[in-house]
């Protein structure tokens, strides 16, 4: 049967079909990314990741990064740490359970310090701050999410170190450490053993960057695809700096 539609309509259909096929090809993840098995087999002992909790922690600061590392159960053990073991209430209401108190925390390979409104109280809690400092000093990889960098800044451990924080809380967060080299336009910043992320959701991007550092970029992509998460791989892609009057 002859196609009697106008030439313009036929061209539009052809262009649309071609574009759809091209987009499908471009967006199709690699075989390694969608495999049920990680692209890199485990080797060596498991790493222990400790997530710090305190009353008023930000939910996504904690569980965004942990969801990413939780995909690597064959090579990462996660432990929740607080001043004392037991339930710890988030700023949004739901509680998480700390497995151990600071005094009983195991030796860690990675420690993560979240933010949340509770940071405003904890910076003036000497026992909490002393425990954070001790753990961060002893741990090879230290990560902060959101205003967790303000807690770390108050310890003095990141004086002279590059770091970032939540842009909406920038003035308060950066005020906790005048000697920190604060980077306003950054999704996350890595400097030596320290890696810090901007506000809330940026912690998940940072966690994937840390997975890429520890286990390779293919592994980070595999984790992101399994979580159906669109990873922002560009550490300086930060529109929120300009939105909050911090330039960029």
C-alpha cells in the first residue's frame, strides 16, 4: 500500500524513529553495569565503614551513602555508631539504631559524619566532639555529608584542608573552622584522606566517588545502575552555590 501522507509527515516520523534509536543506544548501560555480579571480584579483607549518628541527624545524609555502600556487602561491613548504643532520632522523626557507642566502636577503615540540625547542638558537646576527633584521627578515610563538615571543622583536624558543606547553611558551617580552606562551588571535595560533600543529596554522589576511588569506576557505575540512580560524576557541578549567593 502506498503511503499517501505528505512528505513532511514521513520525514518527521523518520527523524523521530532515528532519534529514538540513537537515544536508546546512548543510554543503554554496559553489560558490566547491569550484571547481577559486580564487575570486580572481591579481594582482601572487608572494610569496616562506621556511620556516626546523633539526635537530629539528616536522614538522607545517612541512608543515601549507606545505600550505595550497602550494595557491596561482600567487601564492606557497616556499623552505626553514636555516643551510646540504641535508638537515635533523626531530625525528620524516624529513629535509627546505633550498634555501638563510641567507646566500643571497632577499628574503622571509613568513617562518615552526617549533617542535620543536630549539628548545631553537638558542636558544643565536648564528649561528642572529643570522640569524633579520636575516631577521625584513627581512621584512614574520613567522609562528611552536608554540615557534618562543620563538626569535623570544630575538631581542628581539617585546618588547612579543602572542604565544602551545605550551601544554605554555609555561613554557620564555615564559621566552625576559620582555618579550613572552604570551597563554595563544589558537589564534593577530596583532600588527602578527607572527602566532604555539599548538602544532603550530594552525599550519595560523594559516596559513589569514594567507591570509585576504593574499587574502581566500573564498580561505582555498577552500584549506581543497580540503585537506578543517576550519578552526578562532576565534583564541581554545583548550581546551588550560585543559588545561595556563593558565586559560580
